[in-house]
C-alpha cells in the first residue's frame, strides 16, 4: 500500500559545495501528512579518500570530530552512488504513489546534491519541497519561539529531529 507523501531526506556530505563535495551518507524516512514514519532507509556511499582528505577540513569538522570520525570510518563499507540511488528508487516504488514531496531542514541544499549525484531520483521528486527551515525562520524571528534540535550531523537522527521540529511548529499553530 503506497500511502507515503513526504520523503524526508538528509545527506551528510564532505562539505557544502555540490560541485566539489560528495555525499557520504543518505537517510530517508517516508511519512504521511501525519508525520508518522512508514519506512526508513539508510545508505553509505563510498567516496574517494583523496576527496575526503581534501574536503573534510576546517572549523566545522574540527568542532564535530565524532561525526567526522564516524563518517570516515564507515566509508570503507560504502557502496557506489549509483547503487544507493537504485536502492532509493526501489524505496520510492515500495512506499510512494505519484507525487513525492521532498522534506527536511534546508532541503534545497540536499536537493542540489541529489540533482548532481542522483539524477534519476531527482526526476521522481516533485518540484515543491517542504523545508522546515522556513518555519524555523518565521517562528524564531516573528514569534520568538525556538526549537532546540540536537546537532548530531548524522543523517537519520537529523531527519528525526526535523520531523520533531515540524511537529513543534504545527503544535504552536493549533494552540
């Protein structure tokens, strides 16, 4: 039964430049509009070690050493990007109907990487996206309400945090 409407995706990348950086880790959670998880997917993409060494440098990685170490150590178990894309396409076939809306925090940035590295997946996604960051901007600035989300910088926990964040904002609207 295909009942999912939102494809929550989070990517962990070597950096934020879709031309120079690469996806290291992918997580996806299929939900309905009720935001309840239907199915989960996780994948590790094998990235050339030279790219990791040259791109995973700087303040961000120095401040997030646990994430850095985990992402680098799991790289040896990674699969080619095309294989991960095929697994994600199968995930879509099993859980979605026609319209697939991409959801997440700052999802436009992840979409740039998807467009570049996973073009067949990109073709299946609706052009509209549910970006939790837009809600964050409004609630923090206009209403002075802030959701504190753990920053683990691991794909699956980041998605779970984004779903909880959207639930928080929706709860504020219902009040």
